[in-house]
């Protein structure tokens, strides 16, 4: 049962970037708008945000880190420090 869940999850992750409407609107070398960039990387951004928040809560760092930060702030920070471009395939695959 767990193995089937893992297989489904890995199969879905492999196809995350291949079914985006943004691929038709942007070439790989074009800068994306923040809203399109966020929707394209939505799964990755949300996963990073949840893990970061979980880590700060688990270690007690939430007392002094990310206390007033929101998911929107996190997305804005990531977009500002990214290439702002679309990658056709997941990194590390």
C-alpha cells in the first residue's frame, strides 16, 4: 500500500512541469511574471515553505525567525532571488 502511494507520488512529480499552460506563453529564456512563476513552481514553493515553517516550529527558532512572514512574502523573496525563468524539467531529475 505504501509502495503504491510512493510510486504514484513520484509519477506525479515527474509530470508536474510538463503539463503547464505557461510553457506555451514563455520560452525558457524569457522572464516570467511573478504570478505565472508562482503558479508554475507552486508545488515546490509550498513544499519549501511548509518544511521551513515546520523546521522553525520543531527547533524553537520560530520564536525569532519568520515570526511575521507569510507565504506571500516567501514567494516574493524566492522570485526576487531567482532567475525568474521557467525550467522545463525538475532540477535533479
